[in-house]
């Protein structure tokens, strides 16, 4: 037989003693419950302190709930911790306490789901497969050196929209994205055009743009665009998702957090994506990025100014740009 915690048994004893018509004594009830009289009286005398702790827990949980619901995207304990740090004024609450209060009040974080959709069909693929120059060195060379790109499906109202993105593997920033109602290769080319237009000045002579071997990335128009833009092309090995793991993970987290199930038209899907991309780059804080959002992290490594009021400032990561041949 598994007994309840002593506090639960003390509560039951107190409830019985307070009820009308009770004829049992404290000693009899404590003996029946398997607890000591002295323990019960200590518990009784600490009622004020318990009420104070309970009130504090409720107050802290309200802050947790606000962070959890911020901009409509659910979060786990670490994301809540970082969101609280970014409040004005900042709220410092350790992750262990956040998890305890989430458990206490039944607040759960989203669980990653497996992606049920397959990769692009091979029908339009050419034989123009680039070498895997990246070799999974996602964070070795610093910002704007390793860029990752891919396409994902967005099912809604019985049809699909499609999303093309370019992700900086070091800062995790989304540098360019296009949401499209079709899989025409033009929307992938437009993504690269946006990248060059908005971030071209930050790119290096050795910058890689890495993708899988999908038909869009082996097309002549895509290959020519990368050459004209002075970007080096790299591709994952066939059927090896780990060669582009950060990009795969990005899409997985995005699909966990957005909800397009109620969208009836493409423009509604696009509005959801636009809002989430703004949230992701500016307010979706990541533990591995010194508790900052991707855009904040980029500014931190560029300026050396850490924006949060914490005692321990994470060191700026060391990285080295490969030498020109």
C-alpha cells in the first residue's frame, strides 16, 4: 500500500477535526494515519508560512503563464526563463523553479512531432549535385559563413503552401524566406534574391549556401544564380538529413508552434508565417545563443555588448574564418 505524503495526511486530519460531529481525538487520527502528534502540530503551526508560499507560487506562476502565452506561441521551461529575462524590468527565475510550478499547476510544454511529409519528388532532378563542402561544420566559421536552405510543406484546408528559407547556421537567424502557393522553382530563386538584397554586404567570399539534393537546388537556374551571386554551393549527401540538421530542426520547431489548421486561404497562411518569423528572429530566445534571440545574438557577437542584466555574461564564442586559397 502506497501512503500519501505526510502533508496530505495532516490535511485530512485537520479536515476531520474541523467537521461537525467528529468524535475522534487528534491522537486517534494521527495513529490511524500513521503520523505523529508532534508532526501534526508542527504542520498546523506552519499554516501561515504555507499560505505565504502558496501565494508567492501563484504570483510567480502568473508571470510564467504570461511568458508561456507571449505572442501566442507555447514555450518550454528554458524559453520561459529567457522570456522573463527579457521583460521590463527583467524577472530572474531559475529553470528548476519554473519546471516545479509548471508541474504544480499542470502547464505543459509542446512535444515535438515527427514530420509526416516526404522530401521533394525526384522527377525534375538533374545530375548537377554539388559536393558536401559543409561536412557538418555548422558553427565553426562564424556568422554569415554557413547558410542553410530548404523547403517545407504547409498543409491547410486540404491543400498545401510551401516555405523556402535561408538560415544562418551560426546565429540561427532567418535571413530570407518566401511563402508560396506553388512549388515552382521561382520561389526558391526569390529567396536567394532576398538574401543578396538584404544581407549581401555581410556575406564573405567563402560563404556556403548548403541544401539537400532536391530538384530546386540542382536546377540550372539555381546553380547559375549562386554563381552570379558569388556564393559557394554545397549539398547534403543523398538521404542524409543530418547533413542539414539545424535547418530540419528549425522547421520542426516552427511546425510545433504555429497553427494554420483554421486557415482557409493562402494569404492567411502567409500572415501566420510572417508573424512567426518576426517572433522567431526577435523574441524567440534560444539557450544555445547565450539566452538571446537570433537577432540579439548577432548584435552581441558584433558589438560585444550583452543586453541582459545578469551576473554572468556568456563569453563571445570563438570562431575562425577559413583562409582564402
